[in-house]
């Protein structure tokens, strides 16, 4: 995925961008915010219409409609063939077979109520509601900070500001009179950055649970045939075997999310808790003020873009929420890797090689990690994933399937980050599980 400054505008539109061509299209083109003068009258008129559309937006703090449209364009620009009937049949068969194999290696029953094969655009439609929910808290803070940075009394401006401008600003009620417009522009900027990131992520996904979070509809297991094919490139493994292996991972995630009722909210709530601890540096925002020229929208976008304006400072609450989320995601991934290995090792010839490909994908900072780093500030630690898999494998050997899976009855029973540092110590610990003193709702704390 291309590196982009957090919450930044894309580059100006270029002639011909209205006709996306796979491979040579900048995803920020026709839905971007270019106001460059070189495009001629038609491009300038398009830019004015785009600007008017931005200012007419009347929804929440973030322009999610724009974000979704930009994600769609990003996907279309890179190519998104429709899923063929034979591909849908192959996905259905693979997931049903995988779900059957899992019966032997976990006590959780099937969590699948529906099987689908998605194109990239279908993945976007199915997962975008969760993406926007995850990103909303942080994005809203960024928009609020941008709109409030103009809350300055014109009388406090320096002597270098012309008297005519002081009078004009006084008529607007001060610089704060421009805040509504800046708020809308900020919502468009943040929505645009999020849409671009999610659209690029769609090109690398293989399933509905590839990120490790329950992004799709509950009970809907899905693979992306294009993503499955891309994952298998260069592995010298039969495509059918690759498909079944990835179907095992998808089905295992659904068993866990479907039968651990607190887990979904536990993970998503940790993201929200992390967002609640974010602060925006108003000093950095005000440092950009001298570079803002209301008569030059392109200079405006450059002044407001860039990570220096949106670099949240760590707080103890953030660190605790981040540790909680990283640990929970590692435990989910480790459990999935353990049960998939148990189901696949005697059935799939290249199970070990496929598992190693998954580990490499994680260790090199795969699409999930990069997108979280961009949108939420979260980076998964591959070491934790390896330690979690070792811990779950040890628990399976020491306590059996029942004892291992029983730990998911309540979050307080699960290994902590410290336990992942010493998995043998946790495995050798007591296996007497007593949850009688725990709260009925594990997330009401």
C-alpha cells in the first residue's frame, strides 16, 4: 500500500482521470480535491463543482459518503473483475469442507450462516460500516481541532495583517466565522484519506476476517477469489489447496466470533478506548496558519495536510487500550493458527508452507497492520502472534480441546501480555476454571 500522510488530500485531478484505467490511475483523481490551474476550463469547472459539493455536505463530522466513493474509485482504478459462477461454487465448496474439518479440532460449533464470494467492491460494501465506525472517533477529533483553530479575536492579530482584512474578519465574527467551511474541508480530507486507505486495502484482502477483526456481517463467511489467487502466486501450491487453507482460517474466525459473545465488542471497544485517549496538538495546527491562503485552495490543502498536524500524543489510557487490543488480536490469531494447523496438517500437503506464508505476511507488516497504522495508529507486533500460537498449542497438549477453549468463557481467564512473554508458565498453571465471581457482562467495567 502506498504511504500517504495521515488525513491528507490527494494530488490534483489530471485530464483523463474520469476514465480510470487499471494500473495507471491515481486513486485520488476524479474524487480528489485538485484546484491546479493547468487543466483548462473544464477541469477548473469540475474542481469548482467538487468544492461546492464538499461545502454542501451536511452529515456528521467526517464525510463518509465521499470516503466510500473514493474507496470505490480506488478499487475500480486498479481493476475489479466480477466473481464468476464457478468461482462462487469453488468458494462455497472450500468453506463447507473447511468447516467440516474444524469439527475435529475445536469444541466451538460452526459459526457460519451464509457463504459468499466477494469482489473487491463487494468486500468494501460489506465491511465499510465497521471501518467508518472504527475511524469515526479519531477522525472526529481531527475535524474538531481543525474547525476550532480559527477561534481567534481579530484584535489579537499581528500588525502585519492589513486593516481591511481585520475589518472583514470582524464582520465574519472573527476567524471563527470561517470555521464551518474549514470543518467541512477537514471532514472531506479525513474521509478522503480513509477512503483511499480502505480502497487500497481491498486489493490485498483474501477474506472477511483477514484483518483479525469481525468486519463483515455476523455469520457471513466470505473469500475474495482475486485475493486468494494473489496470495497463492509464487507458492507453487495448487490453487484449490490454497483456497481450502484460507477457508479454514475464515471458518475458524467465525467459530470464535460466533460463540464467544463478548469478543466482538471487546475488540471494537478497545479501538474506541484507544481513540478516546487521543489528543490533537493545537500548537502544530496554528503553526500552519501563516501558510493558509483562502484565495488559493491548493495552498490551503498543502498547509492542512501532513502528519505534523495529526500526530496524537501518547497517554497512559491510550497505551493501556493499545496493549489490550494488541493482546486480544494476538490471542485470536494464535488460536486460529493453532486450530487450522491441527485441521490441515494431515489433510493438506503444503499446510506448513501455507502457514509460513501467513506468518511472513504478518511479520513484514501486511495490509492489515499498515492500514491500522494509518487509520487507527495501531501496529500489531508479529512476535506476540508467534508467542500466542505457541501458548495455544501448549494448552491444547496440556488441557485438551475442552480446557483450551474454555478459556474464552471470560476475558479475565485469557492469557495476558505478560503470559505471552512466558507461555510455558501459563500452560503449567492451574486449570481449575471458576468464573462464578466474574461479572455477567465482561465489558461493563
